[in-house]
């Protein structure tokens, strides 16, 4: 059974068939889902969805794209939402210097505020880092009491080693199945057994052979297969160790 540690079922891509997709997941071998949020509105929806399904959990927080929308009031509402028992992390938070949808200064401020919140609530964080490795690492290191995961990992092997030393996790998406994934294989091979998870980031990032289509957690198998191949491990062992790692990380 698989644990999708990062999905976006609140996304409008699922508006027409959300309930049937989610309720069909156990049949596809998916035993757990963690829905990551991107805005205050998305955090509300994530918590609502988590209340509907036993196997569904949530993270609440504001994505770097939406960093400009984080105010004292919205942060207060995120703190309140985080008290729900199905909320197991703050995320996704971080920096995106590829799209720069919010000014970088705002992104850093929103990241810091939400790291503080995670520390206060003793919750792990889910970090989105795109083309912002140096600043992301610098902020993470100022919060030694907060642990987290770099999702859809795109950093170097050196950075992965540093994260492992800091007690952090890494998670891999369908991008490990792409032909142009250059750094991923060495990071996948290096990672200690107890420090990596898998995720679809659906509806985005569908793995090969479904690249470009709407993604869902039923496709986790293709990510696990590629990781098993790279590590010379069995598919069953990758499925079970990534599920165990996710359960430990999110306290499930
Ligand atoms: Ni995401």
C-alpha cells in the first residue's frame, strides 16, 4: 500500500469528480493521503476534505506563490485550522524564485512567519523550494527546532546530505521518471532508507507514462517503480518503507 505524502485534491482540476477520485484510491493501493495547501482558502478546503475520509490528512499553510496574501489575520486563521486533529504539518511553504509570483522579500517573510508557527505548534513543515536552494537552506537553519521535508526535491546531492544531517526528509515526485531528470538518480540512490517519501503533487507532475495528463495518487506506483529500479530494491520494500517514513513523519 502507498502513502501519497503530497497531493492537492482541493485543486479545481478535481471539481467535477473529486469524491469519486478520492474514494476510489484505496482500490488502487493507496492507503493514506496528505493534502498540502497553497492558500488560506485551500487550507480550509484541505481540512474539510480530511474530515470526510479516514485515510486523508491535511497540511495547512500559504505557498510562496501566494506569499503576498499572508497577513496577521490569515496567519491567525491558519493557526486555528492547525488545531484540527487531522492537520499534521504546516505547508506548503517556502520560496519560488522560478516564477516569482510574489516579491522575494514577501516570500522570505511568509516562510519565516510559518516556520515560527510550526515551531510554536510543534508540527513539521513541507517546504517548496524552486530555484531558491541557498535562501531556503539559510532560513531552515535558523530554526533548529523545526523539522520538515523538501518536497519535489530538486537540489543537489550535497544539499541532500546536509538535510539528512539536519534530521530532515526529502520526497520525490513523478519527475524522477522523466528522461531529463539528471540529479534525481544520485539523490535517490544516496538517501538513507528512513528519510525519503513519495508523492504525486497531483494534479501536477504525472509520471511517465502519463506525463502531461491530470495526475492522481493511483500513479504513485510508477514513482516507486523508478525508485526501486535506481536503488536495486524490490517494489514492495519501497512501498512499505516510504509508507512507514510518511507515517513517522506526519505522526500517523
Ligand atoms: Ni505541491
